[in-house]
């Protein structure tokens, strides 16, 4: 098996989302995605990428003075070498996060990877794609994210959350779709819900950085 990956970009920025927001992070954006969400802000990664060996990827990551890495996409779990890459990064003492759309089996990932798992709401255009068996792979350090377009998406997310006791499992993030849902309205819904939900804003957008 070749050890290469199709890489869209590798860059240093601030983590913009999740409870790790604000920390310097090296992003490895892998190319290719099996979904086509209507609010996608990384459509440029659906196809385009450069083939790099694992050694080249790790060398590039090592060129930054930063021990936090996020593997993202596209959908990183669609590439067979994502799991081996995550293991190598952990072995090199990186703090490794993986952002995934939740449609691909996560059980092969090593302990120690922090998983940020999207559960696609109906109005994303990619509803009913979440693999519920992935909930068994989550632990307290992992995070779930619902990207919400409307009140009906929010209600759907609450039902999903209650059905599976998600806050008992890990942090649950609620993100408003940019330019579609006012974050202040989502804040109000969160406060009214009585649930322990985290408002997840993309701080890189405020800073106008990648
Ligand atoms: S899963 Fe992520 S990368 Fe894929 S289409 Fe949806 S938002 Fe875009």
C-alpha cells in the first residue's frame, strides 16, 4: 500500500472552532469529500489536491513551530492513510485533532486523537448521512458539532441530542450557518433550551484569516 495522501493544503493558523478555539494549529486539509453541503466553505477541497508521501506531510507539519495539528478536509476519513498519519503524528507527540463529517467509520482511529464530528442537519442538504455507530467511538475529549440553518434544524438537533444523551458523551457545539442564521438568535435558542450546549462561532472569520 502506498503511503501517500491527496493533500489540498497545509498551513498554520489559529484554531477557529470547538473548545480548542484560539490555539495556534497546523491544518492538514485533505482533498475529496463524499458530501455536498449547501453551506460548504471548502468546496475547493472537494477535488483539488497534490499527492504527498506521509514523510513529506510530516516534514511540512514539522516546519512550523506548533505542536497542535488538525487533520481536516474535505472528508479526511475517506483516505486510507489518514489513520496511519494520525498515529505517526501522535507518536511524534503532536496534539492531534480530526474533523470529520461523521459518515465514515471512526473505530480505527487511535486513542488520543480528539475527534470533532459533524452531525449534518436536514437543511445542510446532507441530512441522514450520519453513521450512528460512530457515537460508540466517542469519548469525553471528543466533540460533536451541529451546523444549524433554522429553528427546525435546531429542534432536529435537540431531538437527536436527547435521543442519544449526547451531552453525557462529549461536548456538543451548535454553530450558526454564516449569513443564514444570526448568532444572537441561536444564542437565545440555546439559553431557552436549558441544555449544556456550546455556541460555536468561527473566530477565524472575525479575524479574516484562513
Ligand atoms: S462535509 Fe464538510 S467539506 Fe464536505 S461538503 Fe460538507 S461542509 Fe463541505
